[in-house]
């Protein structure tokens, strides 16, 4: 294991944030898999699981079994981890401007296309190498005016060379679920099955440029821009949601680390016997078919259905209780599917998303992710 410490932009004189990166295997070996956790720094199941994974990777590397290269960032957001408001951590949003740490990653395809025009030929491997170099150059020359922008640029440059990117998150209260592009479903089907994902949500573009799409989408756009040359899409990326914020335990971390390590074996980054594959717990569904159950009025939230429940249209998901007069407002599902996540707060103001149901039929357009 080789460990790099990258100094990030200082938020103020006398203070600093460092990004710690662990590397396993021979530099430049393929496939290269990039795994990070904690981009939303108050989501802790992922960082704990990646600590277990780090130990497991060190063990297999000592036995000469890392056949590709694995880059591991167990805590991707030291900026957010340092944020506290009245004793509570705030790791999803940048307190400097309210921006979501997993939104607004640079879209690199257009600038990279301008650099690559006339430079791609008949050699697919050479084209892939040229695209990776162009994407890195575009990312490197982008300015960073804030610590959050510097963090995003640094993480993106770490991940852009990878064949596979796994960005580990969690929801408020949830079962395991996964987001990826439709074209990458097959690449992540083993990970989804091994992790026990109850929903696999797909979108060509979910909106707002999250980290995983910033890594994978440029390849799709560049392949469309240069249809006359062989240019295989060479980065599959996903967001893996490890249940809910309170699902932090050594047993869960060990199981999640084992699932990711087995997926690395199947990808060819780690040598070893193929794991015994469980049956998939779900079929992929469009992210546009995910129904957000939203509070129309304020009230105390009393849930009637929980994460992992299969629901039908008309099923009451929750009731909102007015704490002054006791009025109850039922919230019913409009679609059939798995309730894969719900809010942990038990008081809602109007417009608050309280639950998400993975439906099979597209219902929404525009920005599809939670704020």
C-alpha cells in the first residue's frame, strides 16, 4: 500500500485540509478501480466500510493478489467533515455557499472534444489513452476559487483515469441501492447483487453533474462526438448507497467491504476465486420512475411503511399529524415499487421529501436527484 497526502486549498491562514489516498497494486496496471466514500461527510457507513476494505486490500496485496490497481479514498471530504453547527455535523452542504458537495462537478466533454479534434485515429487503445489525457488536462487547468471547488477538482482528477468508479454514500433511512448509467448496468450488476441492493436506479443524466456522472458521462458524449473512430466507453461509474445514516456497525462494514472486494475480483482488479453469487434482489428501474413522496403540509411524520417494503398505488406511506389540532393528512403512493429510502426527521415542512419509491415507469423529467 502506498499512501499519498494531498494538501487542499486552505480555508484560512493557519488551517489546512488534507486528502489521504491509498493505492494498491502496480501503478498503471489495468483495470484501475477508484473507490471513495464520505463525499457527503456526515454519511459514515461508507468510510467505516472502506477502512475494512483498506485492511483487506493490504492483505491481498501482501500475497501478490492485486492484479490491477485500486485507488482508495476512505474520506473524500475533509472540508465537510470539519463543519459543525451548534454541535451537529453538516457534511452534505458547503456552509460557505450552501452548495451540495456532490453536485456541480465540472463537465469536461466539450473542452476535451476541442482538444481531441483531429487527433483520434484507428487505434482504439490509443484513442482511450488520448481521451484520458485530454480529460485530465482539462480538469487540471480549471481554476478553483473555493476549497469546495478545489476538492471537487482534486477528486475528479484522481478518478478520471479509472476503468471503474464506485462512490459510496448512504441515505437517511434506507436499504442498499445503487445509481448508474443505463449503459453501465451490466458492469455493476455483480456489485448490486453482492451488496444486496433493493433498487438499481438508472439515468442517462440525472441533473446537476454528480461525481459519478462527471467521471462516466464524458465518455458517452465523446463517443457520440466522434462516431467515425473506435472509442470504447472506458469508465463505468456508480453511486452505491449503503443503507441509512445510522446503519454504522462493524458487522455491516465487514459485509459491505466483502461485497466490494468480491466485485473487484470479478472485475479483474484483484486475483482470486470467483465469489458465489447471490441472486439479484431487484431489476433495474429508471430514476425517472422513482416517486418522491412529498409533504403537502407541515406536521409530525408517522410512517406506515419502511425501507424495503413493496408498495402499491394507494398504499399509505405516512401520515402528517398537525400538533395543534390533531388533523391527520395521509400520504399515499402513486406507483408500485420498492420504498428504498425515507427521511429520518419526524417533522416535515411543506415540500419536504419524505420517502422514495422505485417505480418501473418513468414519471419525472428534469433534475431527478434529491437536492
